[in-house]
C-alpha cells in the first residue's frame, strides 16, 4: 500500500520542503509554497532495475573511447519547418523530450500542428504523428488543422487528459512523434494532488520522458507560462526535459520568436522569427527588415542597433522617450532589456553628458518583442534617450553599436563585422562604432564608419540638428 507523503513545493522554483514556510528558502519568493500530498514514490533501489533508468545516450551501456562516441551523429528528424529545426539544433532528436512554453494564445498549438502536418507528409520519410490534446476536443484540433490546411491521414489526434491512457495510445499507435497539448492538462489519477499541481505536472512529465527514452519516440510537451512568467507553473519541468523552447511575442503584433533556452542537443542562442497570419505561422525570411518596418524616419527617440542572435546579426530599433515627470520619483519603464542596465546608462548620461534626467520619466522599448541581452546595444539605448530628451532625431541610416562604460567611454563589441554587414545589407550608410575596436573592419563596403571614443563623440556623429525635425 502506498504511504502518503505530505510536502510543500514552491511554485516558482520547485524547491521542496517538509514544512510550510511563508518564504521559499531557495528563490526567496513569498507565499509560493503549496501543499502536495502524494503517494510516496518507490525507493531508488527498486527503481534502479526498471527500464526507466535507461537513457537515450546509454543505449549501449559499455563505456567506450570518448573519441568514438563523439563521432556519432544523433539521429534526428526534421520538423519540416527549417527555422524550427535550426532552433532545435537540426531537428528533433530521437527519444528526446522537449518543452515548448509560451503565453496562452501565442500560437504554440498552431506551431506544433504545422510541424505535425509537415512530418506526416514528408516526402522521403512520411511518419505518423500523434497529437494528444487535453486543452481542446479532437474536433477543435481538427478545425485548427483545417484552417491551416494541415489534414493528413498520418496526423492522428486524440483528446486525452489521463496520462496512463495517453501512454497506452502512444504504445499502441507507435507514432514517430508525440505532441502533448498541454502538460498542465494531463493528470495521473494515482497521484493524489489536483491536476495542474506541481507534482502532477512533474509526475506526468517524468512518465512521458521515460516513454521517450525507452521507445526512442520524441515527445513534445506544450506548457503554459504562468502569470509569474515561469514555465509550466514551476520551473521544475526544466530539468526533466532535454530542451526548453519558448515561443514569445506580443499578441498585439504578429511576430513570434522561437528560441531555445535549454538544449542538450544544440546551442541555445539560435532563434527563429515567425509571423502569425490568416493561415498560420510563416517564417520571416528577413528578420531585420521585419523588425525595422514601420520605423519613424524623422521622429526623435529612435535608434537602430545590431544584436547577435546565435550566428546571425539582427538590426533592431530601440525607442527612448523622456518626458517631464509630475511624480516625486520619476518613472523608469523598460521593455525588452534589463532595467538595471538602463538605469546605469541613464546615470552615465546624467553624469557625463550633463543630461538632467532626474525630473524626467524615461521609457525604453525594444521594438517587435525582441530582448536585448548584450552590452553592445548600450550606445543605441543611450542615444535613443538622448535623442528624445534633446528632441533631435538620430540620422535614420545610422547604426549604433558599442558598450558604454561608466566614464562615458565606448568599448569594443564582438562580431563587429557581422553587425556592420547586416547594416549594409539593410541599406544603412553610416555606423558609429567604438574607437577601441582595435582593427577597423576592412571588408565592409558602402558604409561610412565613425569611430567614436565617447558617448559625446557618438552623439555628435549621429544626432541631427533640431531644426531639421521642426521643419519636417
Ligand atoms: P494557438 O495556437 O491556439 O495558441 P496557443 O496554443 O499558444 O494558446 O493560437 C492562438 C491564436 O492564434 C488565436 O488567437 C488565433 C490565432 N491564429 C491565427 O491568427 N491564424 C491561424 O491560422 C491560427 C490557427 C490561429
Ligand atoms: Mg493551445
């Protein structure tokens, strides 16, 4: 008979505690510990002999020379969507389990329906895909597939919320890929906690992972991001799966960004940009052009910088707005990058350029739902605010790249040549780069390169006189 176990699990970080606490000792979040009562799991010794212990890479358990192992290719299957494959590191690895997370309504079901279809109708090797939905009825899934023109006889759909029934279908149908939409709707009746709770989500995902490893059939889990922004409720799923992809974007805008935040079989800095349209998602072939579309060419507060996303450079627009504040402590609102970095840049602007920002509300927005994680964008961010503050536009065909130091000096950035080439490709005519970049890139043609030592130099080289705007 199973013994009952009572424990408390943090819904933010998955920390387990035998007693309730107001504050999670791990992630320090308040009021996140939730009671879970479960049947006690089998002790590890009983589990050791079960096939669950097998892992994909350990198909042959005998240790071998590392050089021999390294040469082996992971068997992968293409999703039929080139960009999706690229984010995965070249397709879905056999026996792997991946989690695709995102806000409700962002297009997760759509993306996987499209992938399921293209796998089911692949020319060389059409395969059966099993799509199990606990969110919607089979009919609703089929309606979506119809809208997407994604009907195929090898595309099987079922509505299922019981994990053991789901596993039975999976064993019986022998698909080449299983899609679970979503992991939060699955439950294991043997666990006593409520569907969607931490231990249910984790327990079901563990059983599916075991199935994947044993059968070699990859399983894709869809997970909702909670209000707090963590994947599938708690982050507890992240260590259970081989890859975590996030599907992000602004529901108001049509762009969707797919990126890997964890990938045991590939890099985590590739990303793909899709556009949601009438008939589903299409790949955005020229992300820079898409991200810069609609940019005001005359207005102030708009700067263009280049971000490295994986192996590619992308041009993005950063918008800064500074306006007189009526609050005792003016607002700093940042969208798409670390607010602390923005605060640092504002302090540098105040101290080194003498900008009186103390009485200004400052807003910084990275356009198109992109996120800045590189200091190389500092110059663009800083000058977007300067441009708004001084009501002087930045010369619209100028790319700004450089890290800003605390003395207002510009510091070198990596992959300069790639960034500049992307600017040339997008028809930019000038680039302001840090003087300390070492060797000036030679192969960039058609671009006037201004080497700036400080923020002030960069500002002089890129801001247009105020008169030009008022005259426009
Ligand atoms: P969906 O894939 O159901 O989102 P998720 O599974 O992440 O919750 O897609 C939701 C939105 O996408 C919905 O508002 C309708 C829209 N949509 C389109 O614009 N075009 C399409 O072809 C489809 C299928 C959906
Ligand atoms: Mg959905």
